[in-house]
């Protein structure tokens, strides 16, 4: 119990140092502020999704014969592939970090 209160005190001190107002409720989370990690992840995932949709649209257009620019189709497919692979690597790193944290002795 003493260790828990020490951690909560450190968390409060870090929040004050970061310029956030008030401590988080016990068992709760601090209020979300715009531009945080979650917002960044959501916007990155939306960008990857948009790139995937654009790539699929160009590929379908090429398959239907509506466009003959194979280079543009392949470049967009590569962009979508690179974005997707980067997203997978970030996910893998986050899962690894989560597992490491969960396996830490308290």
C-alpha cells in the first residue's frame, strides 16, 4: 500500500511538472487532451486506411481499363504496402512493450 501511494505521489508530481491541472482520480485516468498519443495513433491509422482505399481504387480502375498508368498504380500500391508494414511494426512494438510491463514484478 505504501508503494502504491508513493507511485501516485510521483504521478501527481509528474503531472504538475508537465503543466496538467489536478491529479487523476484513483483508479481513473487523467482527462484526455487534444494532440495526445491516442489522437496521433488514430490520425495515423486513418491516413493508412485512406492510402489503402486509394490504392484499391486505382487498382480496380486499372483492372477495368479506365486508366493505363501502370506506374502510378504500382507507386500507390507500394505506398500503401509501406504504410501497412509500418503500422504492423508499431503495433508489434506496442504489444511487446505492454507484455514487458505486464511481466514486471511489482
